[in-house]
């Protein structure tokens, strides 16, 4: 069984530009640009993103300003903030989480038949 690799961007790290990869990513620092990853993205409370995001799932405890496109799920935790539009088949906002934008939830193929 192969162990999953998780990359962490620390609290004092600031990145401008594009991030892409095929592993999960945890962000404690700041990113300004575009993030495209094949696995899960977790934004911790100190994470601050101004980005266009594409990932399998996105969990937000920090702040995202920009669009979020998730193949499986977006979850905004208490204290998490998303300012921008979300596209995801599943969406959850916990008590204390904030969304200022639109949500688009694509209809699965089997329901549209």
C-alpha cells in the first residue's frame, strides 16, 4: 500500500504564481495565483489565498479570495472565509464559516437522464 504524499506551505511562506501537482496540499501561508492539484487542498486558519483553485476537494479554515472548482466537495469550516464563486457537486458550510459568492452544484449524469 502506497502512502499518500502531502505537501505543506508553511506560515511564513508567500508564493506568487502557479502551483500544480498530483498530491494533497496544506496551506498555512499565502498564495497569490493559481492552484491546480489532483488531490485534496486544505487551507488552515493562517492560510490566505488570492487564487483560482482546481482540486479534488477543498477544506477551508482560512481565507480564499477567488474561484473554487472542486470535483468532489468544498467544505468551509468555522472561521473559514470564501469570497468568490464555488463549483462543486457537494458543498458544506459549518456554523461560523462564511461564503460571499455563488454556488453552482452540477447535476450528476445519472440524475439528468
